[in-house]
C-alpha cells in the first residue's frame, strides 16, 4: 500500500514443525493495522514479507470454501471473516483448530472429519433409477425443511467447539449429523433407515449433551445443535410410538 | 503429527467463554434439582406419618442452614428452567409455509404455562 | 518407491473433475480411478460460484435460442458444433444433478425454477439461491463418495505430466504431507484444474486458481487456445475482488454512476425501464447485457470521470434497494452477507460499491468436443480447457453447465480410451518422479543463493497484467506486459525461499504455482499482442473493430522453449448454422 498505516497490531502465532519435534511455541509478529483487514490478510502479510515458512490453509477468502478455520483468541473462527479491528489493539493469538491433530503450524489433519462425514451415507439414495427426462418434483416447502442443513461448508469450527468430540474417539460430531439430517429430510431421499443405524447410535446423537457451542460458532448458521436435538426428538418419538410412528417424508 | 489438543474440563469451567461455563452450571443444576426431589419425597413421607414426624420436618425447615440452601436450589432451578425453555426451540420445528416459527417464539408458551402454574400454586396455598 | 497405478487419473477435484470421476465410474465399473487434487475437493473454486447454471427446460425455450445466445455472446468465436452439443446435453446433465440431490430453487408446483441472466434472451438459469456453485460442488463431492473405486489423493500437487511412447501415461505429484514427489501411472489422464485468475491483482478467484493444469499440459505439448480472452466480471467488490453475482442484476438490480444515472444506456445496450415496470429487468438489455460490454462501459465511464472514487479505486453503484428486504433474503442472501461483511454496507439500505474484476478465462487447453487434447490419452474439461463454447466472452451461468457437460464427456472419453491401453512403462514414471524430486530440492528447497522473493515477483506480474493486458489494450501496453513477464521469468530462476523443510512446505507450492502463473501470463500477453482486432473481452484501442476476415480464428499458443515467447498459430472457428453477425443487445 502507498501509505502504510502507522498503527500496528501484534499476532502471536502457534508454530510447530514435525521435522523439529518438541513442544509447540508461539512466534510474535508485528503487522500493519488496516481497518479492512482480516486475520487472514495479516497471515498473508507475514508469509509474503516476514516469514515464508508460516504454514496455513486458505483459498476463497469469502467464507465459502471452509479452508481457513483456526482458533483466534481461543475461539474457532474463519480467519477470512475475523476482522483485525475487532481485536485491535489487543494481541491476537492464532492457533490451529482445536480437537484435531496438527500436521504443522496452523494446518490440522482432517481425515477423521472426512471419515465421520462419509459414515452417514451423505448422498441421495433412490430405490430405482429415475428418468433424466425431467426433474423430481420438490415444492419450496419441502426444500425449506432441509435447506438450512445443506449450507455446511465443512469448515470444522463446530468440531473445534465441541467438548465431546474433543475428548472422544468415535464421536460422529455436529457437521456429519447435520448432513445426515439434511438427507433424511430431503423428500427425494429413500435411505433414512440406513442412516438411522449411524445417527441414532451411541456415538451419533446420543453422545451429544447439547452444549450448543457448535451452533454458536457456525459461520453459516447451519445450527448443528438444532439438527441433533431434532433428531433426538424424532428418535424418541419413533421408539415410543413404535409401529404407529408415521414414516415417509412430509 | 501433534496429537489432537482438547481443552480439559477445568479449562472449560474457568474459560472466559461464558457459554461453556453456563453449560457446566446448567448440568450441575440437575444435581441440585435431584437433591430437592429427595427433599420433597422425604417431606411427603413425613406428611403420611405421625404428626410428630411432620413437626420435626417443619422444625428442620426453620433451621438457619435451610434459607441459603433453598436460595441456592432456587437459583439453580431458575437457571435450569430458563436455559431449558430457551433451548427448547432448537428441538421443535414448527413451520408456517416455508418460514419457521422463531426458536425464541417456542419459549413463550412455556413461560406462559409457568406463570399460570405458579399463580395456581399460590392460589391453592392461599385457599388450602 | 511404490508406484501408484490407476486406469484413469483425474487432476483437479472441482466440478469438472468430480463429474468426470463419476462419469468414469458409471461408464465402466471395473476401472480404477485416482482423483488427485492440491486441495480437498470441497475447497475447489467451483464452490464460490453464485448465480446459477443454464439449461433449456422450460416450454418457452429452445436449444436453438440457448445456442444463439451463447454464440452471439461469444462474439462468434465459439465453435458452433461444440455449442450445439453443449446445449443439447445441458438439460440432462442438470437433471442428473437434481436427482443427485442438488437443492435447486423451485417453482410453487415443485418444478425447477429459472432466473434471468446476462446475455440470455429467455430465462434458463437454474439456481440454488445464490450459492449455486457451493451446492453443486457439495452435491458432486458427496455423490462421489458413493463410488468406492474413486480413490482420492488430497493435497497432492501435480507438477508434471508424463508422456511416453507418444501418449500421456501419468503424472508426478508432490505429496504435501511428506514433501515426496510420487509417480502416478494411468492409461488416461483428465485435467480439470480450473483457470488462472490469480495472474491478475484483482480477481474473484481464490488463491488456488494459478493455472497449474494449463501450464503442465502446455509443457507436455498441448496448445493453449484463445488465451487472450480474459473475462472481467462487472460487479466485484473493490479491494478484495469478491464476487457479487450477476443474479443481483437478474433479480432487477441496476448500475448507476456518481450522478445516479444508469449509464449503460449510453453504450448501445438498450433503454432502461423504470425499476417498478413489470417488464424490468429486460433480458439481453441494459444490466442484463453481456459481461464484456458491461466491463467496457465501466472503463469508458471512468475515463469520462463519472465513476465514484473509493479507497480501493473507482467504483459504480449496484443498487438493489428497490427489491426489498424479503426478496433480497430469499433470492440473493449471500450478496447481502458478503456486502455487509466485506463492503461494510447493507444492500437493503445502501447501494453496493462494485467494479470489474478478473473472473474467468475463456481460453485454455485446446480440446475437441470429446474433451480430447492433442496428446493421446490426455483429456481436459472445465475452465482449464477451451473447446470452445465460450468464444470471446462467456455468458454467465454457462460455466457451471460446462463443468458438467464436458466433465462427463471427458470422463467417458477417458474411460473408453483407457479400456484399450496397456499399462505405462514403470521405469519412465519412476525416473521422472525422481528427477522432479531432485529439481524441486535443488532449485527450491535447498537453494540458498538467490535474491528474489516469491511475493515480489507475483506482485510485479499482477501489476504488469492489470496495466498492460486489462480490459483495454494497446500495442505498447501489451509489449510492455510481454517484456515484463519475460524478465520476471528470468528473475524467477533467482528466487530463494524461507522454508527449507519437507512437510507441508507451502513456500515450495507457492513457488511452483508462481512458475505456472508466469507461463500462463506469457501465453495471455503474447496471444493478445498477436490478435490485431477487438472481439468480445479482447479490446484493442489501436484495432477497435472486429475483423472476421483475418481473425475469425482461434489463437493457439505453443511452448517455444525455455524462457522463449510462445509461438502463436491460428485455426478456424467452426461455423455451422449461425453466420457471423452483429451482437445486438437492448432491442
């Protein structure tokens, strides 16, 4: 920029390298303060001009690809949506997403997340192949029942916020359970029974104690806590009503 | 790879983030609710017994420790009720066309029922 | 080192790559498929597309009309046989995504809804609110999880294609997690790596759009076609370049200059209707004109001093206030969210500051209508390819459809090619991987003597492209850009990195991406310099007219040798039914 602002802001960034091992450390960087900048801009500034070894993921910088989730002052955030002005003049601490193994610096290993996502059969299942001559009908009302749960960008902030996932191994977790509900509610899907084995299992909805932080941190207002509690109500009703439970989609 | 780092339970309690602290308190409140249930069961039991037992129970209620104990139990009961009512909306989805009745809106009938029940209890105790 | 072998390898996990993978699996269940992507597939830039995807399904529409809109939109550079195939297959492809669960917005009776879009005379743009790319990508990704024969290699950066005995037999890729360069053998390879918007400074494109696949195909002997045609999207946010979808105009949004005047009426795009007029927005008119004309109008307004000054350059205002909060939240909610977060305004109450930003590359790897390149066994689809259906200017909402139609074609072509091939010679693959590991180690990781920084060279490349090869170009500006790019390529040999490690070295990946970008930037500038006419998004103030006699041809950039300028040749555009005519909008 032509006129560098005189103000700066300090970032304390988590560093760890598998080839060096040992304990993680924090490295301090002084970054120019622009009121339009987000934490990601600050990280890019560091990488471009100060320390090219700082390692992190990013791409779209508009909150839709889900790459840049990190802990900012202990809160899971998309760094492309965390504005410096909301923290300045306090120091900003940036760490990798909690509850995931760390590959290096701010990069986490998300294989477990993908495994959990895949475990809920996240695709439309149809008994027969449908003709490609026309679309399956779905009214705006039917779309509205599941639309919110289809908005997940797989950023994993909810997993970083969930204490149960943090302490458990097989916990399926908020995003996967929301996605399962998305498909269960979709009028076109015919695999609800199969998903129930996974969703209604011990490590599915029943591990959840409704802390609710997943929904608080979700940048897309998917409301995974809502999805899980609604699934609990449904599971209970089904169990209680037994053969009288109305099956089939609304 | 560094193994996954999760916050410890004590960190959740003392963390500046009010949400985790409220959650822990909410969970703990059930303990107090359970204890008070035991208390009520004992009272009912003593009510069925000879008057002496009931008088002993009343005397216990007047002891100095009871006031703070009841105050704490009441505070937790309030916390439990309010957090529960506010959270109810998440689990219940009612739609009008494509729009969803707001989550907060779900708490209104619950609070209303609570007020009505309280008024009934007050009336009952007054006329009992 | 263990050699990974598949029947078909797909490089790139976005819309086109995922569609191709599914197409291979459905064409032949016995084929093993490797999907290699430098990012996890749901991060691919398809995710950022907003407005919609076009296909003919309504009774008032016809394939002819879609074809004509596309061809005239492309200023007659589109190959008409490809366009005819494209519009014919589009409806089936989109219905397939609907069957796969894509949450298309609907009419009250449950049929898929369509919205108006730029340059189209009849509404045919399917949409999922204004996050169409996001929904399409996630639908494709989640559907791909059904097929166990698709094996993914996430965060593997392909740095080179392996060509042996006259055909493509695989790739070598840097596995980010370990820093090891691994060979992957295949009987057919599909490239679906997207465009290269990041060669410009202001772009809607994410960090990953660095033209990797185009560059490696170019180096393997493929020509890059029509590289001079770069699309500026008329409405990007100033500074960040974040996309504000054309759908905002499709729903009735208007563009005004600093005097509150709807300036597009001065640029042969028709006459404005009042926003309360039920016929507004009029299709193929005013704000629903083609993107190249709208971006050019901005530049002309800027020269006249009618644009509004802003901290990140001049802007105009995109006004959607008259739509009302309810319609905005229903039809363009993401626009509202982005404006609030990144422009600091609520479009319900204030107009959105916008300016043209680089968005899409019409050019790319030269393919035929079956997605085959000139190298046997190598196929390409999506933004990285040029068939060409988009010609000199792409219509909005044709690109997402292109991913599906040509992604599927590439998959089917690759599947049928692979079925007849024998496996590659292993030694060749392994030697190439070893050589590439050595090159990266020597020239990047271990190198200590050097004085150039990646970010410096990248900024200078960006500046050169924007000033020399932007919306309006001249001989002088282009020559300057060409010279700068050539000198940057020479300076690239002198870069030195900060990161000398192996695990997840993003300094190395940035350096490799910069190398690819410089390669692509050169093809863009030199192709633009050679095209002495104005057509679509390529505008020369020194050659302001379209010249069908000399230039109704595609440019082909061929690799000329290390550091040398690309060699430019030409090939005829395929004309079937629609003789070149005038592009008429606003009538």
